[in-house]
C-alpha cells in the first residue's frame, strides 16, 4: 500500500478544475521575422525561419480547435512582422474592444488594423488615448484586471481601461526587461470569480507589486527562472487545460499537481521575437 500525500483535492479545499469555452483571435505568422529589436529576445542578426514559425503556430491553432475553442483570424499585413502576437491587439471585455496604442513605432500600425477587425466583428471599439499593448499587459482574473507597466503600457492607460471596462484595475510594475509584458510574468490559470488562481515569476516585479500579488493570490504557483526563461508563463488556460511552452517542465509538473491538464507546444521560432503561447492569443469576451 502506498502512503499518499494528502493533497488539497483530497482534503476538499481545492476547487474542481473545469474547462470553460473560449473565443480567441489569432494571426497567422505569414510575415513573421525579426528585423528590429524592441525587447531583449530579439536579435535581427539571427536568422528566422518563417515556414517553421507557421508550422509551429499551426500546432497551437489546431490545439485550440481540438479543445473546442472558437478561433477567429485576422489577416496578417506585410511589413508588420510582430502582428502574430495578437494579444497586443487590444483588450476585449463585455463586447467592448479597448484598442492598443503601441510603444514603438515599428508596431504602431497594428493598433488601427486590430481596431478595424474588432469593428467589423461587431465590437464596440474604444480608441485609446494612452499607450497600451492590450492583453499583453492586461489580464482579467475574476472581476479584476491586472495591469502591467514599466516597459510598455503606460500607467495612464490603466486608468483609461478602468473607466472603459468599469472594473478594478490593479497596477503591477515590471522590472526585468526580459519580462516586459505582464503576460510573460503572470499566467491566469483560473479567472472564475471566487476561485481566482494565477502563476507568476516573483523576480519580475518591484517590491510593492510583489506584495500585492502575495496578498491577493496566497496560493499562486511560483514559477522558476528556468521555466520563465522559455516564456513558460506565457500560457493560455481555460480553467482546466493549460497550453504552455513544452520546455517549461517544472511548471508542467506544478500544473498537474494543482489539478490542471497542461498541454505543451513548441513555439521556439516565435520565441525569437520574444513571444509565446499567450502572445499569439487574444481573448474575445462578448
Ligand atoms: N516582438 C514583440 C514585441 O516586442 C513581441 C510581443 C509579445 N507579446 C506579448 N503579449 N508578450 O512587442
């Protein structure tokens, strides 16, 4: 007989993990390459393989379809190599699409392109006044929006979003240039109000923000530097299935221990642009 360790589940304190359907927007990396450097992952001198990027992206797309998600596509635009990172295209909640206003001129035209798509899809588009990079820096958990700043989205955009979304917005300051968007440092595993659960990389935040995370999410999964360094946190969860970087093996183990079903995918080519699973995924909430 084996002596099992008492888990949260056995003691009945852990909520049952249940998948809830997702509707997402993605962009095929037809024009993906690295020709400028706006984050430490990008090196224009290193060659990229667009057909490999497309093949790897296709696996992510097929994974979402296999999970029953409703996946929408925006047409990629030549000359916008980062458009594949759809998370940056805006933040969508209650049928309202708060548009993106990019930090760097290289990505600026993506803002209007995504807003055009939202409009055509029937969303109530709100043009941003403040610099923000959409769901790259805004993560909904429960009824609260966690909002990153420090490298990309300006803290004024947090106030703008709070007004537009009529939600509490909690500012978190990022301090490590490798984790320049909030979705590279925090993963929302369960966004259901009342059972909010996240994972994060403690060293990505300043002391005050870390204190906020510790207080709000005492049972969070803490991810190690090795897994964070393959953008393991840049994952997408439906409350049960968590699509993650296949190289984030310790995070995968922790997810299983917490009752989730991790699904690994390899987006090594898109990592050359500084993005992973979540960056390629924008959630559409009607
Ligand atoms: N090359 C892109 C940039 O630096 C990568 C964006 C990654 N997106 C994200 N949601 N973290 O802007």
